[in-house]
C-alpha cells in the first residue's frame, strides 16, 4: 500500500493545527502515513496529539519563499510518501476521507488529482471552542463533482468543491509533469486554482462525492479584503492558462477583478473591467455587483461576509 504524506502549512495557529493533525491521525487508513507540518516563519513547538503506530509526525521550517505556496512546496519536497495530500491548518478531515480517496485512485489510475466533497463551515470568526473542539457554526454541504473534471470545465468554473484541503496527488507528478505550487503568484492568491488547472491539463480530476473535509471560513482568512493582491494574481492566471478558449471563464475572472478594483476605489477601471466581462458573458453576476460597488450602492466587504455566511465566495 502506498505511503501518504500530508502537508500541513501553518503560521501562529497552533490551537487550530492540533485539530487538523488530530483529524488526519484519526483516519481509517492503516498504511504508512506521515504528517509534515511546515512552519512558515515561526519556530516549531511541541504538538500534543495521540498518534497510532502507523502515523508519524515531522515539523520542518519553510525553506522556500515565505507564504503558503513556498510552505506547501517545502512539504512536498520533504515528503517521503508516494502520494501527497494537503490539509490547511484551520481545516479538518472527516473519518474515511483518505480511505475513500485511495480507493478511488486505485480504481482510476488515469486520474491526475483526487478530491472530495466538502462541508463549508462559517463560524463567525470563532474557529475552535475553549476545550479545543469545533465551535458551532453554519454548515453547508458541497458534494464533489459526480463526473470527471477536465481542463475545459475548470477554465469555465473554479468549482469551489475542489478545495486544496481535499487534494491528493502523486508526489512524482508534483515534482514532475504537473509541477510544484506556483510561488510567483501575487501574494500566493489562487495557487490552488493554478495547481488544479495544471493537474487537469495532465489528466482528469476526480472526486469522492461525499463531503469529507470540513473547510472553515472566517473573517481572519489571509485573503479577506486584500483586493489589489487578488486583482494582480488573477491577471497572472489569465495570462498563464488558455482562458482565451473560455469566454465564460474569462468573464468570471474579469468580474472578480472588477470587484477588486471597485473595492480599492478605482471606480472607472472597475466599470471598464466589468464592461469587458459583460461583453463576454452578459450573465456574469460579479460584473453587475462590481458596478454596484463602484457606484456606492453596495459595500464589498459586507457583501463578502454575507456570501460567506451562505457558504459562497466572490
């Protein structure tokens, strides 16, 4: 049975980290399993988690560029397993997640990446209870795609159910044809989408439909309201991938950029960018929202918080 390495980047969130590592260690998979905790600019401290005999835990410093992409790559390169999985430090795997993915990968050796459905938890800014358990929050079930996801599908739609805390890939593909996580994207924004696109160009993306990862959304997210970073990273994605063949996908990204421009007060640029989106796809809702934000009718941060409470994003 192939060994699995789980890469968990972290920075100053040890209480959340313990929850994530505990959930990984509790998986039903009984083969070799290592957890590689990558400390991004902070020193290692002891992690108190009961580990079964087949589970090992290592902590390593981020030796690449600061931030999430560099930390993920440090973990990938340090991994000893044939397979690499990701788990963000504020998320948690549900029982059976890894076993279900390994079974699907065995049935689909042509797959480049295996994901699962997710449970989006909006916890209003409180992620962990006083006893270390999960705090109450509104949950939204997002089953994984029922069919193969191809590159054309991902160009048209980000498919939010394909979350990085559910990614499972072959290490050989990550250090080979797919490549490591892109460390050049502005602020690291969209690194998961970029990796998905590159994986889908290599082979189909498949998913366990059952929601088996709890993804915690909260206002403390690194990218919440970092609008210029988001705009610039999206521009890089447009240039890097074949979006010219996807008017719908291009319109979606232009709509996101228009919102980011409106949020930074660049009203003229926001309206022009929204117009570019609508010429490609007249039904692109983000473009209309951007115009409303630029005109002072909507507050973009309040809009984003409202969407997050419903398990959606911009």
